C-alpha cells in the first residue's frame, strides 16, 4: 500500500485528453462517483458495473482515459483502505 501511485493534478489540457494512472502491489477498489459523473470517461470498460468505481489489479497499471467537462476538486478513495489514508485528490483547473 505504501507504494501506491496515482497521478493527481490535471491542468486545462484535460479538457481534450487526460489519463489517470494508478498502480500498487495490492488490489484496490477506488470509488469516485462525483469524479466519474463529472468527466467523460473514454474507456468505460475499465470501470466497475456501477460506473462509480474502478478496481485496481495488483501489480498492474490501471489507466483511466477521460475528458474533463468541468473544473473541480475530487477525492477518490479506496473503499477498503480509506481508514488508512488511502485517498487521493484530483484537481481539474
Ligand atoms: Cu486499498
């Protein structure tokens, strides 16, 4: 969990093309309903059935390709490990 990596800051370029990359040694279920509602995800098959979360497979990089529609501050979190601080912040300018 300590090696969890995610990209977190996105600039105006996200209005046309952006990637959110995540990777860890363990699997994680990241939920971000407000984020996924706000952006246009280009690879919806990467999301769980609900469209509100994404499962990160261990030792694999998971990429979410999206186009930002609105500026905003989002706080995706791991549903299993948020108590341990496994949260992240996504800022879209
Ligand atoms: Cu986790």
